[in-house]
């Protein structure tokens, strides 16, 4: 047994599809190849978009594929107190501030800037409330809370697959949201709190999340938490070359044919096809992953 602890953290906004199975399989194989533990965390912090029924389906799909959490799955919806404590810490240290910008104000600020924005890129928050609210606090309007990103240098980290990475969070993202005005804590805050609370040493997840890593490392620094190692796995692209997602109609995996679904995921990870029983295939892939650990990661 090593100190390795990995996790797979799906959001129950849709069932498991071919793309999310790649991340699940990679994180499971990495944990097994290191002789470590593998945990499943249900990231249902964005309550309006998540459903307990989908969480149940995802756990069932994983278990049909032979991927079972070593500890009972954690649900972010039950952990608000911890997220609030972290937010309070940041506020007390002047690293978070309230924001009363409306969507319209944010959009107007962006239409003023001439810089073209790449598709799907983050909109950089212009920092309008950094030095105080614009006066609407007296209206009892619900406030969002944002992280201050002007404290440090650009964040650098080494991804186990993508290599050296760097992001200037202030310039490329801006002061990002920690808690929305509707009370939901942000993905960034919840992930950082939970990875630390669960003692996660290795985050293995889809490459679409790579660009969140700098924000998470920044929060880890601000909260005095350790930074795990990161490995971002290749994405599965749909026919239009966009990442598979529930939004663009990705099909749920067929958990009555788990080995076929796993073979498809293995192919994306550059692993050879395997036959036989589910457990034979999985342990053969653990062997393949181990070999790769020695050469690539
Ligand atoms: Zn604001």
C-alpha cells in the first residue's frame, strides 16, 4: 500500500458517456498501478443542474464496468459547511470579496473591449467590485463572492501528460467566482476543499479541465493546502470535433456491454484491446499502465 489516493469526480448532469469513461478508467488504472486507493466523488455542487437519479445511474454504470470506489462516494451537496469555512478564511484574509455585478453589466464591460475572444474561452472578469461594491448592497441583493487573483506570479505546474504548464490567472481568467449569487459554491472552491480533505495525491481527469488547474493551485496556495500531481487524459471528440458532452448529445455508455465500452476507452488511452472476463481485462490494463508509468508518465 502506498500513499497514493486518486479520485474520479463526475457531475451528475448526465449519465456516463464514452468521454467520461476514459477519465474514469485512466484514474482507476493509475490508482491500481500505484497500489493506491481510488475514490468516487459526486460533484453535485451546482444543485440546479444536478440530479440524485443521475448520480445513482453513474455509480451503477461504474460498478457494471468493474470500477468501484474504495470508500463510500462523497457527495458535494452535503459539504456546504466546509466550503463556507474555506470561503470565510479567504474573506478574513482579504483574498475574496463580494460582487454585485449583474450579467448585463458583465456583458457590457466585455463589449467595450476590442480584444477578440477565442471560442469557449473564459471571459476575464474586469474586477469592477474589487475595491468595493457599487452601492447596491443596501438593496439586500444577493451577492456573489470572487477570489482575488492579483496576489501572485503566474501559476506554473507540470502535467504528467501535457508537460510544463503556465497560466497568469489574473490576466487570463480574472477574479473568478467562489460562490454564486444563488448560494451555490463554485466548482473550483469545492474541488480544492475536497481534494485536500480526502487526501488526494493524484488528479487524473479529462483534458477539458486542464485549464482549471491554475485556479485550483492558486486556491490551494491561498488556503495553505497541498497541491496534488495532475494528469489530464485525451478527450473523445464527437463527429464535429467538439468534446463529447451531454450538451452536444453524447450517448450514455451501454453498461450491459461493459467490456466493449472499456475497450473503446482503452483505445483512447493507447492501451491494447483485451478480451476475456471484465476482471481479466482490467488487470491486464493495470499491467499495461504500469509498463507505461515506467516509460512515459
Ligand atoms: Zn462585480
